[in-house]
């Protein structure tokens, strides 16, 4: 199978392994005479993804790419770009992680907007779930840890609903390609690694640390560590407790209200 894409280059020749795309019926899978002779297992099947609202792109060069190769590109993209919802920041749909896929898959404007709406709705539900299901594992002057394992478990239903809605919006092979490329069970809290094995990140640790350049906040989330220096002179390292709520991402403020930290030596 092949997919129509609008490349950044022009005049790209077609190799002997590529075939012309039949776009006479936009959005429908088509087969040429050679395909019919080869049977249903043929790798020469193609998908025309031209659409009425994409007519402005008709003059742009197009090339044929086997869908199996596109699937590899998409899967690798999602592995690199990380989780779909939020990471260490606000729990929201990270639309930027889809931009390259939208271009590669030649998504129409309506498909882009509808896809974004699906994941935005899911993100709203996930934020509410996090607020209700996250548990404080540790809270003291030397640091804070929030357990998100129950949130991740409960998020499976929300994520699955988003996957099904995506397949309804893009019911052709492009939607299947995306759906099969995303690691849905880890797309909320990403992956960590230990002893060569991957596992979902299910907790976050927050501290104020003392380093060579002064005090800083430290957020440790699986494979991610975020370090932000405290304003110079505003928080002297004199043994005084430091209110934590206003120093970390707003996402964690509901659990940090009234919590004071004492600086610890940075490891």
C-alpha cells in the first residue's frame, strides 16, 4: 500500500518499486489491473488521500510511499516525541507531537481540527481524573512524592475512547496506521527505563536542592528531570523553610498547599 504525501522536495522520480496512485475516487482505496492479478495480498494497493478541501494542494508534487514504510516513520516519531498528554507540564494534548504526522498523512484541515478535539476532550477528563485519583506517597521538608499509578490504570478507558474516536474520524488506513503506532498504555505518563526494560512513569518527586550555583527546584519524573534555579537573594539558604506551592508547576499546587521544603544537597 502507498500513501499520497506532499513532500518538501519537487520533481522526485519514482523508483521501479513504486507505482502511480489512483486518485480518481478521493479518500477511497483503489487497485490497478496489476493489483487485481496479484490478489488481496498485493503490496501495490494504494490509498488516494486527495480531498475537496485540499484542492489548493493539487499543484504540489506528490510521491508514492508504501504504507508499511510510513507506519515505521510514524511509530518512530511517536517513540521520539514522547507521551501524547502533558508530560511534566499541564496535562493537556500536546498537539505539536502530531504536526509531522498530519503533514505526512496529508490530513485535511477538518481532520486536524476533529483529531485535536478528540484528544482535547480526553485531556480534560484526564486532568479531572488526576485530581481525584492521585495519592500523596510522601510529604515532608526534604521532598514530596505523588503516586499516579491509580490514575494511569483508570486512564485506560479514557485513552481507549480517544483511540476509537480517532478511527471514526479517519476510518481509512491512515487512521489505522496512527492507532497502531501509538503506545496507548503509556501515552499519558510516558516511559521510564530500568535494567534495559521500559515501564510507565507513575510518580513524580519534587524537592528544593542546594547546588554549586545556589538553590533550585528539582522535579524528577521517570526519565525526565527538570531543574529551575530559585531567584537569587529571594530565598536565602539560612535554614528557613521555603513554601513549595508557588515554586513548582501549577499542576502540582493542589497537593503542595501549606507544604514547606528545606533545601537538600543535590546528588
